[in-house]
C-alpha cells in the first residue's frame, strides 16, 4: 500500500510547517551543517533548511517507486525510505531546536 509512505511524507511536511513558524522565528538563516567541534559550518534560508529533507525524501520515493525490481514487492522499500526520511528529519529538527534554544 502506498498510503504509509505518503502519510509519513505528510508528517514530515507538517513538522516543517510547524517548525517554520515556531523554531527561532526571528532568524532568517538556520544551521544546516556542523563541524566536529560543534560550530555551525553553513546556514541556509529558513524555507530551504526546513524543506530540504521532505523534498529529498519525495525524490527518493519517486525514484524507488519507479525501479522495476521493486514492482512486485508491495511497499516495503517505500516504507523503509519514508521511515528513514522521517527519522532523519526529526533528528535535524531536534538538533536545530537544541542549537537555537
């Protein structure tokens, strides 16, 4: 069933929308990468930073869904991609929250 990956993707989008308005609302740039010493290596505009993972996961879901070797396998690869994507997105938002709080 395709519903689970799509639902997980919508959860990512909802988390991004919530974070856009609630997470450090006055900052125009948000951290995207940190060095090993914990300093911010580079920042991105809010919209880019908060939509990066959901857009990447959407592209991966489309790519995996079009692979012929997975056509006979229900949705397990799609669910795996969506689940890992959601976990990565939650981790990114948690790190942002800890960094900016």
